[in-house]
C-alpha cells in the first residue's frame, strides 16, 4: 500500500486536521467527529446534516458551507458514522427550524441516522430524513437492502441546501430533497479496485483486462465483470442502464454529473462526458447543467460514475443559487 | 493499460470534445487545437495564452475563462504544442493590447513559444513571455535546461490574469507574472508512475515500497528514490527543500497549493496539507490562501506537489479577484 499517511489508525483524524487547517470557515470537531460551519447554527434556517463512511471525499465534508450542508459526520473509512456523531451535529447546527438528514441507502447509515433522529427528537429537534437510493446497478447488494445511494447525494445536498438557504420550511426542504432523489439515477464502472488504509490491500481482484460494471462506491460487485472495451461502449451501456430506468424523454432537460472515483484523470472524465453528451443529443435530451470531476470517490479507485437528474421545476434555479463549500463554489 | 478511451490516437481529440460539450463558454477548435473563451477577444484587454503537453489537466484548458487565461494550447500528451497552435491562439484572443505567453520551462515549450512570439510579432501582435521555473528539485532534467515549471503556473495564471482583467497593460501584466514566479517554489513526490495512452505502460518502475522524491510532472526522475515513509517525514522534506530555497521568514504570508498528481485521493492531500500547515505554524509563516486538490496532474500518477508563493503586494487582492473557469471559480 502506498499512501500519504502517518499510520493507518491516524489516517482519518490526520486528514480531518488538514481539512480544518485548509478551511477556517469550517469547524472540525475531532472529538465529536463532526464538520460544521464555523459560524454555527443559522437561526430559523432548516439545517442539512449528512454523513457516511469516509473515503468518498469530497463527500460529505467538502459540501459543508453556505447554500449546501450545515454539517457532515465522517465515519471511519467505508464505515457508517455513529448516532452520537449525528446527534452532536444536529444539536450544533439546529437553528430552531429543524434538521434534514440526508442519508445514503446503506444498512448501517440508515439504522444509525434513524437512531440519531429519535435521539434528536427526544431533545426537541424536529428531524426529517431524505433517503438517497439512486444507483440503478443492483437492487440489493453487500451493504444495502434496496438500491444504493451514490452521486444523487450531491444533487440532493445542493438543491435542498439552496431551498433551506432561501428560507423554505422543514417539510418543504425534505420534500424537495426526496423529489431530487426520485428524479435521479446513477451507474458506475470500475477499472481498478481501491485500497483502504486499514487493510492495505485492494478490496477485490480485477484482472488487467477486465472492468466491474455497476460497481458500488466501496467496490461492491455490480452487475457483471466484463472485458475492457472502448469508452464509447462502456458509456453507452451505463447511460442505457440509467435511461432504461428513467422517464426522461426527448425535449426534457437534465443535470448530469460525470464523477471520478479518485484515481481517474480528469481528461478521461471529459472523454466520458463527451460520449454521454453525444448520446443525450441523439435522444433529444438537453443537458442544462453538468459537473465533471471527483465528487463521490472511492479512495484511489480508477473508475467513474454517471448521475442523471431530470431538471424538474425548481431544480435549476436552486442549482444556480450561490454555494460556498470546499468542493462546490459559485456565485460568491 | 486501463483507461476510459476509444483509441490511443483519438484520446486527445475525444477528451477535448468532452471539454467543449461540458463548457459551452469555452470554444474548442479541434483543428487549430486551441481552447479559447467562446466570447472571443476582449477589446483592449491584455490576453493571456498558455499551453503545454496534455496529461496535466485541468492545466491549462481548465483555467481558461474570465479572470485567468484567454486561451490554452494543448499539445499531445506530454508533448509541447506547436508554434502554429500558439499563433492561432494569440490571433484569436488578442484584443489589441498584446498577449502574454505563460510558458513552463521545458525545452520544447520554450522553443515553440519563442517561435510563436516571433510569428505573432510579424503579424503585429505584441507578445511578452513569462517563463515559469519554480521546481526546486533539480537544476537540469530530462526535458529542461534549468528548473522545471510546475505548480506556480496556476499562481501566475490566476494573479496575472486578474491584473489583465482589471486593465493593467502588457508590460505590467508580464512583470507581475514574473514576480509571482520569482516568489514561488515547488517540490513533488511520486508514489507511482503514470501511464500515457500512447505507451500503455507505466513511465518508470517504482517498487512497492519506494517513492520518487522530487519527481517531475512527466515522471522525470527527481533527487532520489527513497523508501516509503510516514507522510509527516515526506512533507517535512518537501517543505524543507522549498524553504531552503526561499526567503520566506517568520511573519511573512504565503499562498500554498497542495496539488494531487491525478491518482491521489483528496483525503491524502488534506492530510499532507495538515502536516504542511503544522510546519508553517512552527516557523511563524502564515498561510493566507490555499488550494488543495488536483490542479497540475500527471495523468494517473499517485503523488503530490507542494507550491509556495510568498504573498507579496498585490498578489492577495488579485488572487481574490473573481475567476470563472472550469477548474477555479469564485466571486461569480
């Protein structure tokens, strides 16, 4: 294993200390394992809290800031955070208007966020939960009952975060988040496995001429293992899987993300985006907004995921609203 | 070799087509191999043109946009663009106030940009050149007489770009760019080699327990090959090499970039930043601004570089000025 780290055990706190040093407008509580906005709770604003296993950076801590998340709870690498983290985050950022938990659909996350919601309720904090389950690759998987939650998390956090920032109430922010998730589909392909600091070994074996199609963000198996093929064909299959499951029709518009898993050069992601854009153009589906880059990674995995969200009203206006986080920033 | 590509030969045009599809505010001329702002030349504004071998994305095309570059000339992977590209770019973006070429110090780039400057001069375009040579690792190297140009390119392009945007004249913009370069130092460490689409093989062999210290952005050898060590020690050596060559003193402020080479997870880059921040704190040198992420990559290389620029007047104000490019965006 070749990584920039001191010891495997100190990897997460050391990385969080670096995040704190780089972004003084974030407050990283190494004890409580929470990342919040340094300015604290915003009175009367619905607060968004997310979290999940580490190893997917910039998700989630990289999306904490004005117009997006109020707090993130980083678990150990590929491991759900615990309810105490989520409770601490909710208490730190609740401004009296309630808290929305954005939860990727993995069994541990779902269970722990549910427990945290109950604990927060006991303390008088109103909580709504938005479950993200956009990955069309498999129905159930290693860590999931039902579809996995992946790239749509970024869309939910951005759009619901903008709604909270403009003053929408708890029910409205949560409902909007659920609508974004319902309008989104994702599919991922891995060229290589990833290596966790703890294990020091690749999570699975993938021969030099094979790819994992429909892979999960922890390297969970997907639909099939196939021979490496031209990008055009891989993208066509991934987009096909998404559109087969989606009601996007000619004349519709979408928000699209081509996301690198951590070890894929940006040039390849643009190449993938170009193939995707050709397919969308053929189908008459417009791409109103796009992201191309590393947003939901799997440590050093070479691979990419595609996420497509139908641009229903009022998604685009909220997408365009100002955001100021380490990983997404515009308008400020 | 596992990459998202169609054929090795079409890698660059396919990636550029994707860049064009993703960013309608850029104009990608696949024939002339230039990337310019779609709005064309800005009258009476000094235009900034850069370029170099591809494989370092987002450098340079990802920095084309308001407040930074007016044009980029992507060469083949790890190969200098040709003078015709640079001339075409200069003609496309000159608004009558002249053009600054930002040139990384590699023999091919220097020669070709010099020829382009002469050709542009013949056509009545005033050209100034800013040579970037910030890498303290080695004096001469595989592709260079003198120090290599690396991360400081981003600082030069941002700060000189902001000066051009506010209306500084040709001599002033060029002089500022030279000052930024003179105030900057970089040092890089590779954990793995990178693989070009053309060769299909890693550019060099690096055993599982060794790192290349002082590596160049094409995988050129550095100062030494060493055993993998804790990040804290690697960062201390890299920062030491930079500060040994720099006049930064206690009480000074710096702009710092921790840059991933393409295959390194963001969490590791933050960990590196944290170690760097501790060293700077001990030395009493402030970090006024920072970038942590992939800005000057070497395809899929795992590794990182550190760039430090002394924050002389008026660097910070120009750094903070609005920028709107695919890879750097704030204030708009």
